[in-house]
């Protein structure tokens, strides 16, 4: 591992799932929590607020499809409000409820069925994810970027934002070459770190200087 990559992982190598308190495993609740987080991160709002909103929803009992669907619309709005997820709180509360219902209807509440449905094809997975309310191309990229930690067939998952971060640091912008910089178990951490670099010029400049 080169010095830049090592410093990058040391400074910013924590996944957004970790920030939201999600212990990511190939299990129904963990995968659903990741989908909720991807939904929240899709909106034009800071990642810190989206992560805080995920915490509030999970604390309120919305960490499973059934639990989130059972929360009333106002309860979802209130949870988002406690995290200062403003401007988008009402529309997001609606989408989250609809998303939970669709996970139950289409996947029996278990997103482990998705790999089978899409034949473990990353492109088809992104298309399937976008069928959930509130999950567009950005949300699908976020989910795959993080889920590669437990779904090897998604690897390497570096979206346009992560590749922008790589370019800022002078790292390879070809996903396969970029993936060669770290072990498979660190790919999700690398992707998240590169996203932070893309969104934070001060961090990028500091890392380049280092």
C-alpha cells in the first residue's frame, strides 16, 4: 500500500454505515438499515445530518422494514426533525414508508434475496435498487459502495464521486487499478474515504500535502 493510500485510510477510512452505527453483515436488518441510510444520504443534505437521522430512525424502531412501516408518518417526520433533517423531512418520511412496504412486498423483508434476483450482476443491482422510492442513481451507488464490504460480487464499487476523490489525490481513476491499492476487505473503506476527499477540498489538500 502506498503512502497516500495509507494516510487516506488513516484519516478518512471509515464507512458511512459505521458512522451510522450499522454493523454491516449479510443479514436482513443490517442490509435494510444500509438502504435507509442510502436513502437519507441521497438528498442534498450533509452526510453528518443524514447519519444522525438514521440514528434517530433506528432508535425509534425503524431499523427493519416492518418497524419502519409501523412508525406513523408523523413519527418518522419527528425522528428526522430531531436530527435537523429539515426541508426534506416530510417528503423523505413518505418515501421511507413506501420503501419499507416495497421491501416487504418484493423481497419478503429480506434484501438477501436481491443478489439472486439480479444474478449477482452489479449493473442489474443498481437498476433494482432504483425501484425503491427515494433511491435514485446516487442512492444506488451509495448502497453498492458500502455493501461491497459484505457482497463480494459488487467489487470494486467506486462511483463517480469516489473516482473524483481519487483524481484529486493523483490515484488511479480506473476502478480495477484503484482496487489493487488495498485488500478486498478495505475496498468499502477506501471508497468512503475517497468520497470524503471529493466533498472536502481541505481534506484533499491536507492529504496531498502529506
